[in-house]
C-alpha cells in the first residue's frame, strides 16, 4: 500500500480478483513529476505475473462471455458510478502520478472515464445488424466475444486511455489484462478496487504492473491472448506487432502524430490563435496535438503577434493549483528527450520565438512552452513527434501548398483547420491524410466516431461500432428456409 495525495493505493498487481504482491520483492519506484519525489514502490511484474493474469482472464471468460448483455451493461454502469463517486480521489492521484492539471482531471478527464463505461454499456445494448435474406435464406450477424484482451497503455492520459479500451472490451464480453505505463501505475490500481466493488466477477479485469518489455513482452506473445490493443509510440508498436505475429493476434494500434493546424487568411483570427495556444495542453503531451502551425503568409505576422501575446499569459507551475495552465513533463528522461529535439532544432537553424528550454524559475521538470520559426525544410523538428510543449510555425502561399505541407510527414493522426470558407474546408478536408479532422474546433470527441490514425499513426479504428468490430469475432449465420 502507498498513500498518495491522502488516498490509499494498492501497489501490487490485481489478478483473478486478488491482490498479488511483488514477486520476490521486486519493485520499481514511481516518481511524481510535480517535484520528482518518489511516491510509491510498485510491484515489478514479469513473465510469471503476465502468465497468471492471462490464465485468470482465460478462466473467467466462459462465464463472463455468456453473461447477458443487460447484466454486463448493468455492471459497467456500476463501475461508472464508482468512478463518479471517487472523481476527486482519482483526480488527485492521477495529478500526483502524471503531473497533468488537477482542473482537467476534475472536470474533463475523470468524468470522461465514467462516460467511457456508460457509453460502451449503452452501445452494447443497441449493437446489432439487421438480418437480411439471400434467396430465401436468412443471414444473421452476431457479435461474439473474442476472448482475453491484452491492453497496453501510455502515461499521458493514463486512466482515460485505459478505460477507452477496457470499457468496450468488457462490454463485448471479453476479459482483460491491463498493463499500465510504468510511469503512471496508480489509477489503474484504484480502478481495480472500483470494478470489484461494482461486482465485476473475479478474473474479468486484471492489472499487471511493470516495465514494457518485462510484462508487455510475454503478454503480447501469449497464445491465449485474442486481442491486443495498444496506445503508445511507433517503435513499441513495431515490437508488439512482431510479438503478435506468430499467433496472428489481431491488433489495434493508436500511435503518435505530428498533426497540423492550418490557418487560412479567411479564418477568425482570434479563434485560430486560441486553437494554436490550446496545443500546449497537458504540457504538449497529447497524441492529437496540432504541433505544426501552418499559417497563410498574408496573416502570419499578425497571427504570430497575437499568438505570442496569448501564449505569454500562460501560467506554468504546480498542476495541483487550479490556476495553472501548464504543468511539468512526465519524467526526467522525457524532459531530456524533449530538450534534445529543441537543441537539435536550434542547431539546424530554427529560431525559438518563445521558450526554448527548461523553466529555470521553476526548475524540476517544467519546460517552457516553445514556438519555433524558420526551421529548414525537412528538419527533424518539422517531421518527428516531440511530445512536449514545442510547436513550429511555417507559412504557405496557396491551398495546394498547405495541403502538401499538412500531409508531409509519416503520420496521419489528426488535422485541424481554421477557415471561414465552407467550400475550402470541404476541399481541403477531402485531401488531408488524418484519422480525425477538426474544422474551426479542436478535441471535440464523440465516442460514436471512429478514432485512430492513418499511416504510422496507427492501425485500425476504435469508437462506437468500430470498437465492437475489433473486440468481437463477428459471425454470420446463414439459415435455409425451414421445411413447413
Ligand atoms: N493515438 C493515440 O490515441 C495516442 C494517445 C496517447 C498517446 N499516444 C502516443 O503514445 C506515445 C507516448 O507514450 P509512451 O511514451 O508511454 O509510449 P511507449 O510506447 O513508450 O509505451 C506505451 C506502453 O507500452 C509499454 N511497452 C513498452 N515496451 C513494450 C514491449 N516491448 N511490449 C509491450 N509493451 C511495451 C509501456 O510499458 C507502456 O505501457 C506517443 O507517441 C503518443 O503520441 C497515442
Ligand atoms: O493523447 C492522446 C489523446 C487521445 C484521446 C483519445 O484517445 C480519446 O479522446 O479517446
């Protein structure tokens, strides 16, 4: 047990409805990004724990998969109730663990966690497909549960991204083994308590803590795992895809991005600036962030002036303070990685209009919001995901050029455009390579919509029917006309 922000959090695994302490006493230290102090010693799982969790999930599958949809939905709503009762505790623990703003956790993220469960519980009850006829034969499509799902998630929005997978996987009648990111293990452990209190049967949901290769490796190579859903980086996705290959385990991959925000001269400039500054949210640690500001030349000067003015008013500091706009980076190693990108960008000739280094006033893991201009074509800073508060500004002359620049990376997660011209929005949107396009808005998410990335931003889509498509084995039953 650890006490974090006044909340008791179990530091072991959760396997088959039981708390499993660190095998052989092996633990790792969980550090808070707020001040880099250790906050918990977490069980460091390995192949044995991965094996035990898959076995528990495998044993629990027959009964859970045959539990009625109504009963599954009822339990998932009870989990949502439990989350809602503990929003403040979850928010406090998540902020201590990943350094994201308490105000977002209280009002955005944790309510969304509850919504993840409610949405997929309700979607399950309406899931279906109309029967259809072929020469008098009926076709009936059913959505059969697939089996044990291994879910592997990152640290930037730990509980939100985990439950976005857990909820549909469980709703579909599957059982789950979750491996949270080692930098943010805590809220997954609290979710295990909540799920147990809500009456989720033992073994239906399991949590194994530990490092990627040590737990994630054996988990993703396990022949009894029938689905792997992963959110994280491209290199890890390659390793996971290779581990899944011998078993041909179906994969859903939600990966990185280098998304554009395209600002046309006909845009509402205040809105465009608001959208641009919003890209520093979560200290830039957002997969969907539109980190490349592509601005039409004729308005670039005015846009930049207003952007710098607005960004200059952002308050950086302790994420537990409601007034803070930008908190710390997740970890010392991550901050150094971000800083490496910034230093190389400068070496390549880019000019930092703001920021460009750690916040020396605050010290620790606080990195200044940064905007680069004049990065040379092809520079790393224009093509690689930084995953920190670092944006670049480029200008374009024509719509054609804007589209080419927007599509000019190996990613295709999202794109945002600001324009006052509906026809232009339609034309440009049609040509963008992106899983999600926002026009004059950002991060408006409906869980019914398909979510995922093109190119190296991912494989597959989740959300609404697409989640059930992935987490189910679809079956078509063709029945001949019955003899009279
Ligand atoms: N597209 C999306 O929905 C989305 C959302 C959030 C974050 N992301 C991406 O996630 C990345 C940041 O997250 P990160 O740094 O935690 O990513 P990461 O790939 O380093 O780690 C993600 C998870 O994979 C695990 N892992 C590491 N090696 C493994 C292995 N060999 N086998 C199995 N599991 C392994 C880690 O322990 C962690 O739980 C960024 O690229 C970001 O864009 C994408
Ligand atoms: O950092 C990435 C955030 C992704 C958001 C979602 O996956 C979501 O809203 O479901």
